[in-house]
C-alpha cells in the first residue's frame, strides 16, 4: 500500500529537486527550506515568493505575487535572491540549465542564461509546468490536458498524453507525478494503454525529484513525503 509520511509545517506550494533540496512557500508567501532535522524540519529563508522551483543540483528559483522572478544565490549577506528579468506565475527547475515557467496568460518560457534575452518563448499554452534534471519537461493546460515536451520537432513540440491534471512535476523521465482538480494523485507509468496509476492520498501540489523523491501539500497546507509501497 502506498504510504505518505506527514512532515510538520504548513505550505501551499512545494518543490523537490532531490532528497536534500526541498523548498516551499506558505500562504503568507514566506519561504522555507527543509532541514531534515526532526526538531526543526524547516528553516525560513529571507524573502517572499508565491511559487518556487528546486533543481537536483541545488538550483532554486521563485516567483512572487507580482510575477517577478528570482534566482537564489545562497548565503551572501542580506540579499540572497537575484532578480531576473521577466514575468512568471509558475516556475519549475530541473537543474541550472533546465528552468521553465509560465506567465499569467499561459505563455511558456525557457531560461536561456543570456543577460540580453534571459527567456525564450516556447510554442504552446500551459498553466503548470514540470522540468527535470535530465531535460524532461511536462505541462498541463487550463483544460487539464497533459503534454510532454518533445523538443524542436516541427511545429508541434508537445505530445498530448491522455489524462486530466491541474498540477504536474517531473523529477526525471521515470518520475513524473500530478494531481487532478479533485486532489487525486497520479504517477506516470510510461504505459501507452494505462499511462497513469492512481496513488492513494489527496494533494493540491506535488513535487518530484531526480532521485525518486516525491513531496506534496494538501488543501489544508499539510506537508507529506512519499514513503513508497509498504506492507499494510
């Protein structure tokens, strides 16, 4: 039976690049990093964000309530976040070289690491996006349709995958998870006939890491870490 381990704290959005790089934000836009310490599982990080993305290599990005974009630069004095030009409402980070986001109009952008043009627009329209360290990218649109990015292969760069989700995240090609409008949880199976398997539980946001890590938060703001299939 699939098990979720409840972790103390309260968050509205969560990101997991790996077992050691888990971040989240709460309803007040406060930022927290997971410490892996039972006595104090979360440490607050200076700043205010509405959504956050964490990569397998320690990379962290976020966007605030005004759609401003920030990249975490670590403990370097008072200002730990570097503002990056652009405007996004959702952001996902697989690694330093695989950062994606969507804006309020559903336009899709990929980070270029070029100061003159930090973002390149990618054809399509999404409301949520998930980017993995191995280059995998998934997304869902406003109709809960699911898409997998297949790169520069003609005009159609996205392949539609059957199912209906409102949140999605990809830790790797084999670690893709999502939740639907009812809070039901699904894991991608890579089986054409049955692409998604439902996992017991209820969440409103989900995060998948490159090492198989999976975290989520529910409608009450409670935090859970996936503990896999265990007897009983």
